[in-house]
C-alpha cells in the first residue's frame, strides 16, 4: 500500500521510468523535495507548472489531496481498491492475450507477404491490421478474451457452458458496418480460459500498484486509462518480485495453451439473423434490462460449431493465400 506522498512519487517513477509522467506525478515528486526559493521558477518550468502553484503545494496541509483531489485513505477504500484490482486484472489478461496472438501469428503464418500491424494505440475497435506486401490493409482483427462461462447457457441458449461464447450484438453490428464502409474484412480472434477473470487475476497483483491505480481513478486527473495501460506494461515488461513474475508467466501459459478461434463479422451477422431467438437470450426475457441491470444484449455462439480454429485460419493464409481467404471471410464461411 501507499502510505505517503513519497511512496506515490517513487512508485510512479518506477512505473513511468524515463517516459514522461503525467504532471500530477511530477508535482508529487517535486513536493517531496525542499528546493531553495530561488529554484522554484526553474523547478516549475521543468514540471510544466507555475511558481505560484508550487508555493501553494508546498504549503498544503495534505499534498496528496492538493494534487489529486482525494487522500490516500479515500483511494484505499474497499470499493475503490476492488474496482481497481478487477480493472487492472482485466487489462493484464487482455495484454497477455494480445501478445500471445502476436506470437501465434508470427510462428504460424511466417510470411513476409502478410504483415501484422499493431493498431491498439488508436484506441478503436481494432487491435491489429494485417497488411499485404504493398503495405495495404487486407483485414482487421479484434482480440476477445473471456474467462467467465455462461453457467445457464444450456437452459438459456441450448449450449454447454464450456462451448459458449457471448458477443454483444452492437459489436457485431459495428464491425460489419465498418467492414462494409471500408471493404475490409473484420475478424474477431477469440480465446477463453475458464475462471481467469479480472477479479481473480487482480488478486495476485501488488497492492501498491493497485493503490496507485485506485488513486488515479479517484482523482481529477485526465488520461486515466493511459495510466492504467502504463501500469500493466510495467507489470509485464519490467522486473517484478519472483511471485509476481511467476503468476504472470502462469497466466500467459494458460492463454497460450487455450484453444484460439476466429469469427468473421460477416459470419457472426449471418448466425445472428439465423439463430436470433435461439441464441439472443435477452430477446426472450421481459424487462431484461430492468432484471439484469447493465448487462449487454449478447449473441451466443458455439465455440466448436460456429467458430474456426485460429491455427487453421493462419495455415489457410500461409498455404492458400490471401485472395481465397478474403473471399471466404466476405462470404461468411469463416
């Protein structure tokens, strides 16, 4: 846990390293020092603030509250820490899944004619684009990880819980809309590991990083999701205590050994129309949104019958070329 402003500044320094930390963390670092009055202007310029702001900070009763708008104790409430732990856990699993996907692509496709381009930084509904030898995008890919089975799948949508994958209907609609607008096939890459939820993964994360994330989301800072991303990258890419490294390796190993599958937006849409009232449970429940709160209206797919193994898809790309695969994607055969 973080007990002092010095803890906050030191933890943020480790998380951001040589990268430019948000201004609030630079203020926190400055507040732990005691610069001479004639150095205030120089320090203010370095941080990107004013001399008056620093003077106010140095005289504050609680510098943490002055900088972030809440105290460390408030950020450490059970509700906030639980939410931060779950969110970091979900993002960590998502990041590991993306990296496993990259590795699978490189080792299975193994061709320079089709290059994988990381598009996650754009923060759209696309994680990767596949480019041809001319650098032209040929299809988009969105990674979907799920760790919580639909336990009532058998009675609700006629599928075994272990063979059921839920995808929000609006995501299918948006993916197909983007595909039709750009004439660029849209593909979901899907992997599930039972019970690997954000909450369970978050339980293994260091308390000081969870507390830092909780402080950020309880604060008045902007760019909160970017900071959370940076915390996750720090967890994965930088040295951690042995038990944390072992836990992350274990999560990645389970994702690597899971069955990856793909589903084109076209096929998802066709199955949605074909099996609408069988597989969209929400449409058969009166007052669904009142009964299930913020639950999404999901289409439920059979992993074994409706989806294609990812390795099979990659091998088709390698063995049969892009043209044939693109036609099958557009027809909804994959």
